[in-house]
């Protein structure tokens, strides 16, 4: 069973992608949560310590867990019933009966996926994922129909893009011929283009750290500048770490841009 004792110090217990408000880390200490905004120019000076289950957050209250599993132990791992749904369910979630949008999301330079979301969340969902380009394909009456359409399209283009793939394309743009060709295969209602203001000349190095100057965020990827090098951090990889002030003292691999 997970250890429910309150661990000492400050722990990263969550994150929030940038949508209508700045991205943020959610920190907890002694059962109370605080938010560290990740606006461009913010200086982060956290050193990562031990990592264990991030427990649960209920409003501003944090319920700690000392289990070694990270970012979450089995007891604190939420299982969203729609995650692997293919439209063969009994619509177990209230939101299933809302209008849903089916969309394409593209990530630089030439990767795409199909997805679904409640219609009113479409642009929010695209920004949460860090999509560079997107197209709204259809609006349907409920989530079950949307998942059935998604499954059909996913057989051709897939329904997931991993974070390492997104990081690999951070300094690129979506190839126009790729995007034009993809959209030509489907009837699109609206197309979107997103700019996250990162202005990167070179691909950042993938790292797990919380020290440096925030350049910006793209979905759940945080871009930090540290000692002249630029790093890309998957925010989920920070969840569960206990942190202290003072910055990291680890040796970090320098990015190519540090030698320009």
C-alpha cells in the first residue's frame, strides 16, 4: 500500500500547459499547493532530489504519498475511460453526450495524428498538445460517434505523437507539402496555425532539469536556457521530484547553439 505520510520539503505534484494562462508547475509543501508560473523570462532555480509518487491534488490541498512509483503509484494513477475508447462503449462519462469535434493535429516537421475532443474545447486541446497546425474535420453528436470516426482515420495516420518526436521538431516548421497533402485527403471545416514564440535556431537538448531561464512552453514541453545552452524538458518528467532551491549542480550536455 502507498505510504500516506507527508514527505519533507517541496514536491512537484503537477503542471499546467499554457492555454489561456501561463504554463505552470504545481508545487506542494505540507499539504498545501502553490503555482510556479512558467512565463518567458522566469528564472527557475530548483535542484531535483528524490522522486516518488506525487499523490493527489484536491483544489489547493495536496494528499501526499511516499510510494516509490513515479510520477504516480497505482492507487493514484487516474484511468480516463476514453483514453483507448474506439466507440464500442456504453458512453460511461457524462461528457460523452456533448457535441464532439474530430481533428487532425500536425507537429513539425512532418508528423500528424487524429484526435477528438468536446467541440467547445477544440482550440484548447490543440494548444495543450503543442500542435503546430491543425484541421477541424467534423462535429458529431456525441463522443461515441467521434471515437468511431477517429479509429477509422487512425488506421491510416495514427492517434498518438510521443513527446520525444515533438521535441525533435521544436526548431522546425511543418512542411507545407506534407500538410497540404494530408488535408487534401479529408474535408476540413477550419484550419489552425499556432506560434508558441520559442524562436529556436537549433533543436534543444532533451533533459530533465528545473534550473534556467524559461524561453517558453509548447504543450507539455518546457524550453529552458541554462549557461548558454537550450534544453527541452517534458514537464511530466518533473512530476514527483522533491525540489530544493539553489539550482542544479549536474553536468549538462551543451547544445550546438552554445558554440555559435
